[in-house]
């Protein structure tokens, strides 16, 4: 399996074709005029149809075609710079228009667009992967650099957020642990605030104030089959929480001489 980009990904696929929206004939994609401003990179009608359209206009309205051509030549001769600017502006405008219509099409046919995109990716997968991983021009190297550059900043931001939102941060950690242990349920900052108020800011076991330091505890430990729903949450002081560990709540209450 030491194939190069060219022969592994692309040569094994059949030559791509598409159907002309004018004549309805399926043709190789090379038979459609290139147009970088549309998503596929080519016009929807084939080269033959595009040429026919142009000739048909001259056929049907020769005097108009002639008039337009003469007018244009006269304008260009009178002010070459302005003519060039106008031509350029027109090109930009039509490009914008095409880009917008293509965007609208993508939105209206999102599934189709995704299918096209996926098909394109897999048709050119070897080349695209090689480009992505290229040490000189690839995105992989650039991304790795960005990650290293921002790692410290991201970590610092996380730290600050956790400090400003301790309950929310704990809730996230506990939800993750619950998922890992296969336990259902989740709770949020509001739930903890509500429980905190219900316990009047005191440890559920020893009634010491937990206003400066509180631990969030699963009444029936996750490890013993407890859920992660708010009903299974209580607030303990650090001492009680560490003493309780993963012991069953009734057992623990008995241990500290407090029968439930
Ligand atoms: Zn055609
Ligand atoms: Zn306590």
C-alpha cells in the first residue's frame, strides 16, 4: 500500500460526468465551461449549449448584436480607461451574484450540497490528505502551531471561568463522571444553589458552615448505583465528604453516630 496521491485516490474512480441542464446529456465534466465563481467550478450547461446560445442570439437579433458591438467599440475608443473599469466592475458584480445564488442553492439543498462535498472529498482523498499534512504548506502544521501558541491562554481562561463559576464547573465534572460510571441524570448551577439554600449554607452531616468551602456529594455514591439527578445531591463540608468517601449513606450515618 505505497500508492502515491495520484494513483490511489483518483485513477481508481470512474471519470466524473455531469448532466447538462440545457440538453440533458451526461458528459465528462471537462465538457462544461470552467467558472471559478460557482461551487462546482464549472457552468451548469455544457460547452456546446453555451456556444449555441451565443450564436442563437446573433441569429435571432443580428442588428441588435451588431449595434451592441458597435456601441461598445465606440465607447471603448472614446475612453479606454473607463471602459476597462466598467468591464471590471461588471465582472465583480456578476461574480457576487453567482456566489450569492450558489449560497442560496446550498442553503435550499443542504443535504445535496453535503453529498457533493463528501463525494468530492472521497474522490480526491489522497491528494487532499497529502496537502493537509504537508509540512511546508499544510494546515496540520499550522494548526499544531496555533494550538501550542494558544494552549496557555486557553488553560488560563478555563481556570478563571472555573473560579468565577465553581458550581457550574463542579456540575460539569460530576456529569462527566456519572456518564463514565453509566449513571443517569444531570444537575446545574441552579440546582446546587437551591440545595445550598435548603441546607442554609451548612454541611448536611455536621452542620458546620460551608460558605467558604463546600463539597458536592452524591448521597448514594455513583459507584454504589446512585444517580446524578439533583435529588441525589447534597452539600458537605470537606471533612465530612472526605470521611464519607464512597460509603453507603446509611452506613456512614451510623459510623458518625447519626442514624437517619
Ligand atoms: Zn448541453
Ligand atoms: Zn461536615
